C-alpha cells in the first residue's frame, strides 16, 4: 500500500508541475530588447478549449480559396473558377510543440482540426496537442507588417517560443510553384539565426520552404484609455463596511444684543479610495479618463490601481438666534465602503492617433463619507442654561440635497417658534435610476476656503471670514444689517 501512495503522490506532483509550467501567455517584442512583454489581449488557446459556436476571435493569417459548396479538387483553382464561384476560407494562426522541444507557428484550416508546422525540414501535422492564437474580446490591435532580411522586427512583434510569428504572401508569378497556390499566405516562423533571418513555412503540399521577405504579426498597445458613458447600477449596490462617525461637535451662540444669523464652518478630513477594477484584455497602469453618462467628468485614474488620498471638506451650518441664546450642534456621518456594478464604453488611444472602442462592464469600489447630517440640540439661554420655551415638536432631519459640501439651516424667529431644516450628504433612494446621474460628484481641487460655493443653492462662502482647520468649526456674524437703521438714526440726530 505504501508504494501505491508514493506513486499516487508522484502522479499528483507531476500534474501540479505540468499545470504550473503550462504558459498560454503571448509575448511581444519590447523596447527592452531581450526582455519581452506579456500581451494583455492575446493568448494561446488549447484547441480542446475552442468551440466554434463561441464568440472567441482567432487570429487569421490568410485564406484558402475553394469552390463554393464543394471540396478542393486536384486541379488548380483558376480552372475550378470556370466551373463555380470561389469561396475564401480562413487560415488560422496556430502553434505546436515540434519534435517535443520547441513551439513552432503554423496553419490550421477552418474546416480541419489540425495544425501543420515545420522546422529543420520536418513537416508535421498535429491533431490534438496544439494551440490557436486568440484575440481576447477582439481587443488587440494587430497587423501584418512588411519585413525583409535587411530590416529589424518592429516593436510588438509576436513571439512563438524564441522565434516570431510570420507569413509569406503567395504570388501568381511565384517561381517556386508551377501553378498558383490555393493559399493567399503561408503561415510560419521567422528564424533570425539563419543568415540574417528567414521565414520558414509549410506550403499547401506539406513541403517546407523559406523566404527572405514577408510579414510579421505585430500588436500595437494603447498609450491611454478613456472610459465613457459610464452607467452605475445603484440598485445592485453592496455595502461592504459602514461605520458611524462623529465629524465635529460645537456650540453656536449669539452674545450680541440683537438677533443675528450665526454661521458655523466645520472642516474635517477623511480617507478616500476609488478603484474601477481590473479586467482581462485591458492593460494595467495606463492613464484613464472617466466620463459619466450625463457628461460629468471625474478625475483621471491609473487603470488597475487603487487610488487613495486624504480629502478635506467643510460642512456649513447657518442658524438665526435671538440675543443671549445658543444651541449645541453635532455633525455625524457614515464612513462607507461599497461596490457598484457599472457598464461603459472603453476607448483605447494609440500613439499614431488611432482609436478603438468596445463595451465593458465592471465593479466600482469606493470608500468615502456618506450620509452627512447635522443634529441640533434644544435652544437655551446663555445666562442660566435654561431651555427656550417652544411648542414645536422635536427637530427631525430629512434628506434634501446632493452636494459635496452641505448647508444646514435653522431659522428662529421667536423663542417659542423654531423652524428646523437639515440637509444630508448624497442621500437618495438607492433604487432610483436618477442616482446614476447625480450620486457621483467630482471632488474640488482647490483648498477648503475656496471650495465653498456661492449662495445660489450651494454652501455659503466663508472666504476671508474665518480661519478653518481640520476637525474644527469657525463662526462669523451676519446680523450687521440689523445695525444699519440704528446707525442712520444716530447720524441723523448728530447732524
């Protein structure tokens, strides 16, 4: 029994080693010379995993011309054209482990599951253990680029083992063939170790040939991305973490002899994080601009990287108090980490000015301060701390606004009559489709003192009115207008 366990262990180890060493990555020529890059949009797909009914895009290296509705005959195709119209069938790029030692690129016909390759005069066709070159989601920008033995391969040329994927175009005046080939191209490999390099391929008769010129398969990678028409699926939002926090506590008082508006500016700081996720066929580390479906532009991100920063913001409270009264104020919020699915259009920009676009979906992760709300205590007299008499019910808070910096207003006309109005931060019904347009607000890049908006529906401006610090509150008076009639009366009596 012990030897059976040992054999079983060795078998499992062998399977693990094979799975660990199996590499379906596609490497491309980089500017660093001997160090190739791994493509994010191409991969080698085992033929056993390929299903023609699936929407997988296999790289085409040429076409075979056959009579429409018939099989290929022994006669040259230009004689067949007199009998029936020609049809072009794709020739796919494949690779096979040749002579159990090296990967070699070759051809698979569309109607056959067989990869034909050649190297060192040995032409072989593999029926099962070979791989097809897949363009993942059609995201790769690839082209066949002209090459001669006097030119260097272009950056982005696709490797197959230590050689490059290449093809040779057949011509009607090809002196190597007495009749024109049914193939538009022969797919093979560029062996740079053979007299300045030569393309080795197998022709349609399964014979090895070589050429000193041809074309190389080259992938061009984008230099930046643009994520446009982003639509967030807020009904599918998931809260990962939700922590109640107290942002500030302060007391607003009116020590003057007349009623006045008292404004409190409370500043606070918090950790903000945003992450748009990673996806296959998208290159990580590229600068990415983001635009919502309603046209709102968000700050650029580095794709595939989590962006973190310490943000500072301000919450303004305006309250009308009678002389000799005060009120306690507490600023609360929920520090929330959440995930929201989204759909968008990804536009890839290339160095030559070309662009490609395709739809994508993903999940947006965000850590931020949510549901900011101000809580007021009862109004009291400053001389004896007794409560101001009132017949109004206890104050309640209701969501009314969706701006980043929020204004909360309490208006007191008489000690017995108090009108409470409280605004929350980004508080809406999460099941509403309107959230897709308005719940994300781009952060302001200015400092706190200049980030406060004007009075047109936004927070009151406190610029040059109060010095503010993180986690503190500042107060300024807005009751000077009540002194104007008194000053005019005094001036009239003097004159």
